[in-house]
């Protein structure tokens, strides 16, 4: 008898003292699972149609407009409940809703990114070699290059033609359109390739995109100039179909992305497989939570940034002053001191983290790694090598955010980027922190992050959306 009592006491004490982020299913019912499944349907549609930052900006702008957001007017007047958007070069966008409190009491900021790792074309991409036509490429973001060969790819891009006419390209997504592919060497002849170090299995200059194989033929079938006839044929097709000449590719932004559509993964359909979930999962969840906002207590800004995957540099990334200047303009319009606004603001850097992968346990320290289906991941710091290249949220701020999550029954778990000194990664958090804003990373765990096909959990995504909703409603 006393032994059972002792056992119960130990169990009770453990429950009281231990921290154990649990599987979400343990505390949400079938109804929530249904809501999670429903939420993921909209998310999958978004993923399948928005594969570049420009496509995301178009989508976000149009959803914002449908929900009563108007283009930000630097000469306009704003009052609580007013909704606006500000697009930066069609590659980054901010949406906002004015809150009840004076902005000097701080903003609620959600910051995600809408660019994903991919393959871009070089400025002079087209060439012919051994009667085949190719595009030269330069990869964008941190990829394992071998994953991008022997894979069906679509071309997405923006071209400004010599005559100034703008052209949006999307070729390869529809069944009856051609697609494109980077070839790899057959295993039968790959003895030398297989002896290379893994990181050099496929080299940057071997990522060449196959775009055609037939030569240009004159009506008579004869020509005195037989050089580069396959290249000529491809350029002729591009000219007939899109009015392009070779020089137009020099000015263009053209990217290659996997053609896959987002699909359910697993017999239980609990997971989502798709390209570009880092970080469109946070972009979508933050957009949906912001669109639902009525009049928040604190003015809400949701920023969707470009260039995170290449270090947030450039005038559409968060290292640029564009966001800071925008907040400054907004503050001055509302008669608020910009520095006070920033100093009192709170931000969730909405980005994904690595999910524990049981096939690669040695890369992770399990108790500090996020698990699929255990909820939104709260990442105090990212970076690498002794907490370098990261902001590190204060105890007070981590308390503030996790309390909001707990009070709103949002399942969350702490996360880290793998074992100490195995590598690392970063997010936009440090660029927001530079503005003297309190910031912490909140996202979902992802398997195969940065691969052409990434995997997330529907329950986690639903919890992330609940986390963002709770954050934007804070103070209510
Ligand atoms: Mn990311
Ligand atoms: Mn990333």
C-alpha cells in the first residue's frame, strides 16, 4: 500500500516539476484535428500556386484587398481598425492593421520570408553543347545540389523586354506544358563521381538545365552556317512564343522550382509534402491570422520578406532599411515617436526549425530539438558556433510570449538547430532585433528542410496559426 502511495507521489511530483512538451493529440480533440485538416487545404493551394516571392506578393496583396486592406497612403490619415498594405518592388510586402493603443506602446510584428531555396539562371544562360541546348544556372540559398538533378523543374520568372514590355513566365506547371531537367550521370559510369567528397558529388557548374535538342532547319533543310543551330531553334521558339531575344534574359529574373503540387503524406494523411514550406508555412499562417483580425489592441504589422535564404541582403530583404523606414513613416503619420514605437514593439520572427529526424539522430540533441506533431516551435536563439550570428531572446520576452501561448492553449515546444557545433542556421530575428525590438523565432518543425520536397505536420501548422492569432490579439 505504502509502495503504491510512494509511486503515486513520485508520479505527481514529476507531473508538477517536469517540462514535457507532448504530442498535440494528447490534448486536442477530433474537432481540432478537423480544423487542422481544413486549414491545411488552403495552405496546400497556396503552396501549389505560389513558388516565388513575387507570386507570394501577388497572392498576399490580392487576399489583403479582398479583406478591405488598401494601399498605404503616406498622406492619408489612420485610425484604429484601418487596414493597409505596402509592397516593396513586388518582392516583399507588409500588411498592417491599426490598433486601439497609441503606437508608442509598441507594435505586434510578425516577420516571415517568402523566398525559398531554388536554382536561378545566370545572366547569359543559353548555350549549345554536343547538339543539346542548356541554361547555365546559379543556385539560390543553401541547397544540397545533388537533390536538384534528375527532377522535373518549372521555369518561373519576370522579364522586362527590350521594348519595356513586362512578361511573367510560368512554364512547366501545367500537364500539357513542357518541363525542364538538370541531368545527372548514370551510376554505371559514375565510379569517379562517386569517389568525390559528398559535398562535391554535383558541382555548381554541373547544374545545367536541359532545354532542347532539335536544330533549326531552313525550309530547304540546308544552311551554310551550321554552328549553334539547336540554340538558334530554342531562341526562335522563345521569340515566336514570347517575343524574347537573348539579351532579354540578361535583364530577367528567372528561377527553376520543382513542379510538385502540395500533397498529403502518409497513410494517415497527417503530413504535408511540398516545395518551399520554409518559409511559406509561416507566411501563410501569419497572413491568415492577420486577415482575421478585427481591431487589435496593439497595431499589427505582418511583414513578408525576400532574400532571407541568401542572408537578408538587398533592398527587399530585412537587412534593408525598407521595413524600418516604413515603420518610421507610419509612426510619423500617427504623431508617434518612431524610436519609442520600436523600443516597445514585440516581434515573432516567423520561421521554421529543424524537426528531429530518427534516420539522422546523430545530428540532433533530442531533448532540445522540435518533434513533428508537438506544436509550434519557440526558438530562443539560432546561429552557430557559440551562439554567433543570432539574437538571443531575453528571459522576460520568452516568458511573455510563452505565457500568451499557454493562456491560449497553443501547443508549443522549444527548438534548436541541431547539436552544438554540427552546423547551424539563422533567421530574420537578428535584423529585427537590430531595430531595438524584442524578437523570438516561432515556427514549425520541418523534415528535409531546404530539399525540393519538405515535410511538415498539419497539427503543427494549425497550432502555429493559433499562436499567431493569439499574439496579434495580445492585450485583449
Ligand atoms: Mn526560413
Ligand atoms: Mn531556409
